């Protein structure tokens, strides 16, 4: 029987983030992207969410390479964690490779990782696969799509893209190559669904430059601009307009400094001589000669703009009249954090400009008409919408149907589901281990769903600890029970309730008909009695932890 091509998403479906797709054929695997996601509000203490790569660890002798579409965190952020368990060469374009190198140096993994730099147009042989790099436009330099070929057929994996006829650099997306592939025959198209809900076309990155010009022209105050650190073209436009109006530029924020270092070294950013200044020196200049580019467009707690807003930045003190330009849109879930920062900026008398006032941000993702163009050029036999939440995947499937695609040839998959392809059939098959792995500090995967459930419990209702000493000889109560609470009630105002709890615990201990050493039965009785009493009395269910010290 002929071998089937298997495609498995271990992340990036029914969510935005942690993109990771596995292509498997006849004992060979290529992996596309290895991204991280950000924790939800109820994931207390979690820093980063990464895909569960148990399947890759189990099959690592088959992996021929990890291929990166572009250098955003939701496509490269999990690499330092995954590479601890999976050893495979990484293939990426120059900008992506530069950012990955920084990440691997920080995690001390660079020496043991093979990082291979490729260009758009390159074709890499990877076992029975060949992977072709195809230039696309996105909100970071050097983004690519892949044409992944194996004996079953060709799959086009778009990565994140839009069609920009007037990009700042790098030229328009290589639609010609997609058209050629379409004529040769494409088995499956896996396409970005992020902006599928938006009709029309995504505006060109160049359109933001006119808005910057309008805000810089005639302004006599300091100008502070925040944007996504990875958007090199946006930063280039800010630097160009600052230089045009005689302003010196200083940069603050670690991720911004890192990206500028990489992009300047690789030639993706051109800084006019004498424009860039150290932040510590720029303060001595007149206000109308100053431009500061900063991180913090998403209201991140430790970002430079947030620290400025809350007076904790060591080098920049905001003053009334400063013009702060927010050149970014809110990533879903960050609205409250951004709102808090903006409110604080207004409190300081700062003038805040955002995309509601002017065209200060454009998306890096294709809208409906651009997606239709790619569908029409590629002419795939089968279509798999990826990179989106469920509604986006469904709307993208509807778009394909409107263009004449048979609904039987559209597969909406989910994380861990195996899609099997032959040259003329496609079906959803079994599943593999998949899901989320939580990174908390230096711990990777040691915080599971049980720990997270406990954290939610503690956050919602607090904890009550009941401490008592009992005789190891005859089981008699020697001292206690003492009640300690955290996050439940304020002790001074609730002494009556705590006294009642002490009595309920005491009754539970004395009523336990158990062997002397059966402390678990006593603990169970205490938990049950206190839990029932507290719910009746307060309609709350704190975590109850009995502690018995045997004397």
C-alpha cells in the first residue's frame, strides 16, 4: 500500500499562537515553526505556554529539520524549550536566524544547535521532502511561505502573510511562484486565517509613514513612539521621519534593542549617520529634537512605556505636553493592560495618539480579497485553514466554498489530529498526544493542570490551614486546632467566624472513630465538616489544608 502524507498541527489551531505543524512521510518528518503562546488570565504564575511535543520526542530520529516561516514569538518562541528534548537542524531566513541565534545564546543552546540560514528561492532537501522558501510580505522582515514536496504531492504552507504592493523593503510577495505551483498542481493549501473576518485588502505598511509625517511635522514637544519590536519596517519609518525633522532617536526596551542590533547588522535597517543617540545623552537636547522609540505597545508590565507611565523608568520622566504615539493595535486579551497605561499617560498630561486618531498601524495578515487571490493562484485540491480560532477557521472554509471548492475537500482540523493525504484523497484520521505545556520561571512542564487548578482555587477563595498536635500513642488531641487563613477573610474582623471554625474542627476530630494512626481519616473529617459549614455560612469554598503533627 502506498505511503500516506500525514500533517499534524501540534499548535496554532483554535487559538492564536504556539504554531507548530508536523509533515510526515515514510519515516521522515519536517516541522514548520515552533512558537509559543501567552497565558490566559486564569493561568496564574505561568510565563509562557508552549506546544506539547511528546510526539516529536518519541519520533525524533525521523526529524529532518525545523523550518521557520518568520521571526515572531508565536513562530519561534518555543524553540529554546523544545530543543532541550529534540535535536534537529533549524532552517530559517537571515532575519529569523538572527533572532533565533539571540534566543539560543540566552538559553546557552547555540553550541549544540545547527542553525542554517536560507534565502527566498532556496530549496532544501530534507529526507524524502524538499522545502522551497517563497518570499511573502508580513510585519517582520524576511517572512516566507513554504512549498513542501514529497512523492504524494506539493503542500503550500503560507505562514503569516499579506500582499503588499508597496512594502518598505524586500519587494512584493512572490505571487508569480505561487501561480507556477498552482499550474504544476498543488495537493493542499494550509493558509493563515487571522484576518479572514475582515473584507477587502490590508493596507500597505507604507501608508503608516504619512501618519508619522503629520505627527512629527510642526511638533515642538518630545515624541515617544511605541510599536512592536519586531516590526523593522515600522521602526525604519519612525527613524526616517525623525531624521527628516532633525530629531535624534534613542531606543529603550530590551527586545527593541535586540531587534535593532540584529536588523542593523544584517542590513535590514538603515540608520542615517548621527541620528541614533544613547538614551542618557538625549535628555540634554531641546524637546523638539528628541524622539524615543520604546517597547510597551501591549501594556506589558515590565515594558519601557509602562515603566515611564508609572514613574519607574530610570532614565525617562514623562512631562505634560509629551506626545506619545501608539503605533500598534491591541492583541486580544491585552485591552485592559493597554487601557491602564493610557489612563496613566493622560493623568500625566501627555498627548496620546493611537490608531483611532490616525492610520498608525496596519496589520501583517491578509484580509479576504488577498486570501482569495492566493486560493485562486494555488488552486489546491485540498484546503486546510490554519492559524486562527474556530470562527476564523470556519469563515476561511466558507470563503473557499464561495470560490467553488467542494466542502468535502476542506479539512478543519484540531490540535493533535492526524490528517492523512494520498494524491487524490484526504481524511481526518486518529490523534497523537498534544496540548499545552506551561513554563513557569525555570520550570518547563512541572506545572500541570492540577497545579493550575489549585492556583485558581487559591486565587478565587483563598486557603485555610488547620494545625493540630496529636499523641502518637493514644491519638489524643494535645494542642489546637489553630486556624490560619490567607486570602479568605481578614482575621481581625472575623474572629467570631474563626472561633466557630475552630469548634467545628474540634467536633470533627473528636467524632472520628478511627485507629490512632489513621491521620488521613481525621484530615478527611476536618475537611468535610469545615467545607460544608463554610459553604452554608459564607457561600465560599476555600482550600482547606489540615496539618497534623504527631507527638
